[in-house]
């Protein structure tokens, strides 16, 4: 088979065609920021306390002291209880007899009860949230993480369906960036496509701080329209035997780049072999030992990344200070993270880039729980550095995964990794829920599994400087302890495949 990148090298790397496709892809990514993290605000828990009914005839002194004080696990100060009140019958009796709280009555001897009349919520930040609407606090607080988990269950379903459809018939799916760009600008594309989502996160933080509603659904509708203008991947079309369509797209790209294409772009041999090709599915990711171990390792790495990324994102509302400003900073640190991911992906080993960022992210998170309680801003800085490292690893793993799998399985593999990682995003809210038992526990767990995942990723094969595999047999070997020589399909192998009636783009 004529090498795809050699056959299309005349297009150049960054002409008008590539710029147009990149811009359109950026537009389709923008809604991710709006829809992905809105749950941070929608499901936040505002300060609350037990309701003291207005029709209960209490003196001002007893109404102000009707809530017992308890030690706050974060600040160590005494704050009003969120889930209990002094027994209302006793308090009413003391009030009627003219006793004063703390003077005539020892408050430590007054029995308490649960919030039998509900809760009152602080509305200085939120008018209402899912938590306030459904009273998911105190004994029902364990249901709080479910509000985020249910959302990610929907994302899991979408990842599975889209991954399967995208490698079967791209005409019914929004187009991907798979192989529309040459290898040398691939890292730029894969890493920079995350930036529009981050920018939308920044605007979401600013918009959510405003009392005026904003139409967050507009970018989503626009992306559905824009997706129809993104051309199909020529390499994928070749792998499906649709050579004429692939050549038509390449010729259109040459026209937009104002370049005259050669008379023959793909070899006549390819045009003669437009036979029906067996479609691969998610089961093929586990069929042979080599691809099975690569897939399982990547699924574990992706799960760790989603746990750390989403747990840290969801936790920003719990940090000291203004929730909107903290979330703004959390989104802001992703911009240098994606810049760093591009630099590492451009000039450094893929495996070492992923492993080092995971390892450093884990160390930063483990360091948070070592900070004294009075050094709040240092703890937040370490958490943001951990978020930056995890985000860098997340950007790298997308492109790295695409390089490890062959063309005929690439989008199915990405969809499977995304689907598997949603298990991590589903349980990530429960990592944050553990802070109700210990503030340090989420950081210890997230830091430990992130460090372990960084070490595990060293088993993956290296893909830096390697050609993109076209078939399963072209994949690098697991574990990737040493660099494998790039594969080359010889003329003899092509002739043998022709004699067997097989396409040279499919094993």
C-alpha cells in the first residue's frame, strides 16, 4: 500500500484546508465546557441549618440560640449545626418561663433533635440548587453524589454508541479529526482542541456569577450544524475501500490550499481492491493478547485520569473563598496545561510524558494533606498544580491512544477508552463525598491511584516517531520495554494480500 502520508504530502501541513477544519473542530468542542461541568454549580450544597417555624413563640434570645454549635472539620471553629437543633419543646418551655440561654440554662444539657421541619438555606450565592430543591443533606447527604453520577452515566452510554458508530459509518456521526492532518501537526491538533472547551469553562464561570440567565444550549445547537461541514477522514475511507471518496476529499483540499494535485494520488492497486471489508467492533480490542493488554492498561489509565480530573473539578466549590473565583482559577490552569502537553507531545517520549505528568499530579495531591490547616492558600496552590498535571496527562492520553491503535479500530478504541473512563467519572463524586468523614481522605486516595497509574503507564509501547498503524498486526508490542522498529509493508506482502483477495489496508 502506498503510504498515506507520502501520498498526501503535497498538501502541506497548515494550509487553508487544515486551518478551516481545525477551526470547525474547535467550534464543535466548545459545548463540552458548558455541559460537562455545570453540575459543579447546579449540585452545590449551600450553607444550611434547621428551620425554626415562624409560628413558634420564642424570644429573640432563644431563637438565636436554638441551633447547637459544633466544631467545623475544615476551619476548626465552632459553627451552627447543619443537621440538628435543640429540642423545640424544651426550648419553648424555657422561653415561656423567661429563662436566658447560657445564663439560666446550661445549653450542654438541653437535648437535641433532627431537622423535623426541614432546612433553611443561605441564598447569598445560589437561589436554589438540586440539593436545596430535594433536601439532599444530613441523612440524605449520601444521595448528593448521585446527581453527578447520573449525568456521567448518560455520557458513558453516549461514548459507547458514538465509538461504535464512528468506525462503521461516519456519515451518521459528527466527523472526527482522525487523519485529516499530517503527523507533524497532529500533536498540535490533539492538544489544542481541548482549549476551546477550557475557554467555554471560563465563560461559564463568569456567566454563572451573574444573576442573568444565559442560553448555554446555543453552542450545542451550533455544533450540530457545524459538524456537517467537517470533511470525512481520507485514511478511514481508504481503510473501508472507498478510494474515490478519499481521493475527492484530498483533491478538494488541494484546491483550497491552491496546490495542483498529481494525476494519481492513490495507487491503482488500491482502486482495484475496493472489496467489502469486514467491520471491526469493540470485541476486537480484546481478541489478541497484545491488543488486549494495551486496551486494559489504557482503560485503567483513563479511569484514573477521569477520577482525578472530575473529582478535582467538582471539589473547587468546596475550597476556601468564593466558589466562582475558585472554579475560574481551576479552569484557568488548564490553558498552561494544554500548552505543556503540546510541547511534551511534540518533542518528547509519549510514554514518559504520560507517566511523568501522572506521577507529578499524584505527588501534588498527596502533598495537600500534609499542609497545616492555617496554610489554606498553599493547599489550594498544590491542588491547582495537581489539577494542571492531571489535565496535561489527559490531553496527552487522547493523542497517545489514537497513535497506538490502527486506523480500522482507532475511533472504536477511543470510544471504548472514553466509555471505560466514565466509570471513573461516575464514582468521582463519591471521592469528594469522603471529605465529610475526613478532609484528607480524597487527596490520599486520588494521589495514590494517580501515582500508581503513572507507573503502570510505563508498560505501554512507545509511539513517538512511529508511523500510524493501519492494521492490528502493525501495532507496537506490549509491554513497551524497548522501541520497536517502524513497520513497512513490502511489495511482496502487498502481492500476497492481493493474491489472497484482501485489501492492503486491512489484515
